[in-house]
């Protein structure tokens, strides 16, 4: 199973929140159930971040539009690239990513 499908299995690809917390070395991506109701339902957690690099893919991104996950792919056993409509994030991890439900 592709990593994108595995991590987005219970949510849409639309991003409610994307935060890299350097103090705990984790990246969190919270996804909506769908773009109309915009209820956050799943949090994808990338723990054990050794390195984080972000590149904007749009010259002038519209901050008002909702971003969405295009793909989450393994480059090798430790590196993952996350591509969204607005950016590309390259992570080096010591642990496997996982998904946790967001309870209302």
C-alpha cells in the first residue's frame, strides 16, 4: 500500500493544520473529513524528525485557499517527501509516521 493511501485512509487530503514543532522534533498534519464541512478528523504524526526542509511550490500562494496533500512518498528507509499543493517538505525520520483520530 502506498504511504499516501495508508496515512490518509480515514480522511480527505485537505489540510486543516500543518505544524512542525522543532522542540519535540515532530511534524503534525491535521486533515479534514471533506472541504465543505471542514471538520478535522485525523492527525498524521511524523515523529523523530532529524531534518526538516520546506520549499514553496507557488510563487504567490493564496493563503486563503485550503492546502491539500498530493503525495507522501518514501525516498529511502529514513527520508520522506510530502508534496502538497503549496509546498514540498523533505523529512529525515528515526521513527515511522502514524495516524491518530481527532476526537470532537
